C-alpha cells in the first residue's frame, strides 16, 4: 500500500487541506508558521494503532471546539499483491468473492475522526464501480480483519523530530524500560543483532565485551555503506559496568561520545538506526517516514546522503 492522497480537516492551524503524493519522496517547503509540521503530524495520526487524537489538536476556529477531534483521511493505492491478499481474506473470513480486473488501480480510503475502531472507516474502491465498506463487510470477523489489515498490509507510519532522535548512555534497566529517551539505543542494539537484552545479564566482562565487539562489526559495516562524508569514522559500544554508551572514533585517534559530535552527525546516525530497525521489523510492509526539518544541521552532502 502506498499513500497517494491526504485530506486534513480542522487539525491545529489547518482548517482544510488536501494534496496528492505522486513520488516516493515528498518535501514540504514554506515560511515559518505556515503549517508544515502540522501536516506531518496530521499524517502521523493515520497510524491508528499507536497514536491517539486529542481535543487539543482541534483547530480553535472549529464550531466543534473545544470538545471535538480533527478528521484525518488517507487514500492508499493497492498493489496487485495487496489486492490479492485482501481478496483472500474476503474468501477466508466472509466467503465473499470479487471479480478482479488486474489492470485497474484499486484503493483503500481511510477516514479517522476519533480514537478506537468505531471512529474510523475503511473503504475499498477503484476508478469504476467497486465500492465496499470493509468494516461492514467484516462485521462478524472485525477483530481478526483489523489485526490482519493493520499488521500485515497497512504501512507503518512514524514521525521524527530532532528531540526524538536521541542516543543517550543507558543502563540495562533503562533499556528494558519504556522511557522514549532510550528507544533509539534499543533499536541500535537490535540492528546490531541483539534481540534479547537478557544476554547482558552476566558478570563475565569478557562475554559482554565480545558480544559488543560483534555488534560493533555489524554496525560499522552498515554505517560505512550509508555515510560517505568521513570514511575514517568508526563506531564502538562501551559497556563499562553495564552502562552502555556510543563512542565515535575518527582519524584523530581520539574517542568521542556521540553527544560530542555535531548535531548533524547525531541526527543522521540516529535516523539511520531507526530506519534500519523499522525495515527489519516490517520487512514485508511499506514504511512511511515523516521527518520534521531533517536538513537543519546537515551539510548539503549529508542531506543528499540522507535522501
């Protein structure tokens, strides 16, 4: 599924907006306070499983203020394999069969006006005569359909702001918790091959050092494929007293905490970690990345590498 069109109603500063997406990369450019961030935030609420709308997001000039919710709509184009999967669910769950002409584009239109599945609509359509309310169709198997649709077919959507891309030193307890400040570090370890933090529950410093070294090798191989501005840079994980930190070395032969590197480098590195993590986690699904001012601290070559 690929996002092709967005409609936004009464979200923050936006009274009403609608635009098409005809490329895999879309850049919003405008003066300060023109609503660029609001558009990205609105799109992020199409991630209906993980993000809840609040009344504080409603445009203050709305006739429903202060108790209503904004309305967010997305039009997604289905690939042939997506449509075939959907037809298979219809046969499996509802014994319904549709006549399919493969040359026709097919779309899913999602409209969200609150929280919970009772406050969304999901419609399957094409440019001719196909128009099916999927929630009504799967009424008797709603929970099964929602689980399949949002976890197997629907794109994963994640928004990044500069403050979300942090790589602070963390203890095992920090990493096992849910504090969002350490989420990128958790993802860094996962990308490096650590899928279970219990492996660090040992008093053998040599075991921990060996495991961290193996993660270093994998991370450096990935990083060198993606970061072209300074080929001398290497990444090292320090696990002294089970407090983990990232050390960056370059041709100066000195080691620096990642927080001592430039804001542009920190942003690039942290976003790369998150992107690789989501690609691993959702390898069979599209992922939509929403980046708020991604080039702020990047050299033009770094911005090109990011794209």
